[in-house]
């Protein structure tokens, strides 16, 4: 699978949110109004703070979507840091 275009090895069945956190990512998206980084908050699909793009489908809730082989995850925050 890939996260923001970079290969990642994550166990299938893991939530996308957990996969991102395993990679040290807390910034799943950027707020379109304030521009601030957003990440997981409720962990059960209610708050929408963890939305990412999965295999070209926008607004997928990372906390309830499960990782599968070959999946492509794109965050609106992109790659942060050096």
C-alpha cells in the first residue's frame, strides 16, 4: 500500500487511522477554512476529522476504513516535515 505516494507495510485489516498513526502521522487532512492540520478525534466515524482519500475516493473516514493490499491513501495534509 502507499501513503501519500510512499510505500508502507501495514497489516491488512488495520484501520487506516491506525496505519497512519503507526507511520507517525497525526495530520490526516488540512482544514479548508483555517488551514490547520486535523487528525483523528472521536475514533468512531462521527466527527469527520480523520477524512482521507482512499483509492481515489475522497472523504473516507480513516477510523472506520480497513487497510487492504494495494490500497492508496492520500491525505490532504501531504507529507509534513523534512
